C-alpha cells in the first residue's frame, strides 16, 4: 500500500501520463522511426538475399560469375511476382542513376527466358548487366545498415573500393543548403530581435490599457492562418503588387523598374520575419515587465544618460528574454518549409523544403531522415553551446 507521502506523486504522475503518452506517440516514435530509416534499409537485402550474399565474396573487378547472374535472374523474377521489384529498382537507382529501368525491364523480360546461361540472357536484355558498376550498385544497396544516406546528406559518396569521395559537382547541393539555412535563420533571428526589442519595450512600459491593446496587435497573427499570412505577402510583394505600386506612385522607381521581391530570398526573409516576430516579442515582453522602471530613473538622476543607463542596467536584465526569444525564433526558422515553398522560389528554398521533397515526392525516406538527423544534431549542438556560454537557467519565457 502506498504511503501518504507518495500519493501526491502518484497522482501527479497519473495526471501527466496522458501527456507523456501523447508526446511519445506523436513525437518520439515518428522521430525514432525516421532516424532508424536513415541507417536501416532492408528492401534489397530481403528481395535479393542470395545475390547480395554472393556479391559479398566478389572481388569487385572481374566478372561476378554465372552463379551471381543465376541468383539475380531467379530473385528478380520472384520480386516481380511479389510486386516488390519497383522498390528494389528505386533503391538501386539511388546508387547509380539509370538502373531503375534496367531492373524493372529485366524482371519483366526474364519471364520469357526458360533456361540459362543467365549471364548471356541478362546481358542480352540490357548491356548494363555486363558493367561491374551495376553489381557494385546492387551490393551497396543490399546493405541493411548503411551510412550512405548520411554521406549523401553532406555531398559525399562511397566508392566501390570503400573510399569516401565528394559527389560530382552537379550533385553537391546539401552542404550549400545547410549553410544557406543557418545563415538565413540567423539573419531572421537578428531581424526579429532588432524589430521586436523596441516593440516589447514599448508594451512593457506602456499604461496597462494601452499595453493590452498593443499586446493584442502582437497576438493577431496567431489568430490568422499561416497559409493566409504567407500568401498575403505574395499580393503585397509581387511585381504588380501593393508595395511596387506604392513605390511607382511615389516616383521612387519607374514602372519598368519594379522590384523583384517575391519568389526569391527576399520574399522568404520578409515573410518568415513577419511570421516569427511574435515569438521574439512575447519572451522579451515577459522579461521586461519584471524589470523595475525605478532603476532607470535612479540611474538618470545620478547623471547617467539614457544610452549609458540602458547599456549598464536595462540590457543585462533583459538578456534572459533575448536568449529565449532568439533560441525560439532560430529553432523555428531552420525548420520552416511552407513559407519558403510558397514565396521563396528556387533561390529561396531551405533544407527543410528538400526534406519535405524526399518525404512526399521522391519517397527517399532514408535521405530525408539523414537530412533531418543532421539538422537535429546541429540544433542540439547549438543548444548545448548556448547552455555552456550563457546558461539555460538564465533563459526565461515569463
């Protein structure tokens, strides 16, 4: 029987259990599944087990031998009958482009072949079966546990001899996207701080009635759909939009010199700053309202001007809100993909857009998981760095 001292703890645990279960089902399990997919891909190993096992003993330079061809022919036919050949072809094609059609066509044509020799039969179907690179691709795709998705995510590849080398120049896109994502996120965080700090200061030091009205204006974006807020910037920033029309009407630009402010990085930065600004203002406001205004008046009465009093007294006390707002905005910014997808165009895309692309279009969940895993590791690393330099205990949301 539980003692009276443990009953409050058990009651609190029971009340928290639904929240823990919800977080586990909606966050921990999906995250763990995606991280597992980034290193575990058994499709080819399950569909072509004998072929992969024989290729493990292949030297990688000579002809694989009739036994490998026979196993591949037998298992391709079985994969076609079990309707898994499309998944096998997709995995092999990710290693070496152009092999999807080779694998699918071979599985179909092999149904018409009654007997070997299988090497001649496969090469007759497609000459790529005589290329050692095809068998290297099958052997690589046959690894159940693999690091190739993480190598691809940092623009690297593993060569047939096991060495790691850079991807061809035309395929080196992800490192540049990671860099662009972090630079843009830092820029948006700085813009939100620059714009949000005066707003929060004004609200914190306004009379209660006016402060409530100003705070309501800050909260208005939360009452509007994210999609509506984002698409409204298309109306404002397009070449025939409100902003360009106003600039033309004021004579600041000519009608033939309208500014391109949408479907590029400018549109992404403007729209994301607007969306994320409240997440900077609210933590700042919650900290600023706890700072006694008498301290600034006392400093000024002792001869310190406002800039010196602000720098020596007010700013240090507001750093908890600065840290909380900056960390919150930065983490939200690096994960945004709806806003860049709608207003960013090709030059305004971030790494999150490519994660969504591999999840929804290319169905390369392993690469999507690797990209997401690297992004998660970077965020955790920055959080730990912030904790070491500033201290998480100093961060307050109110």
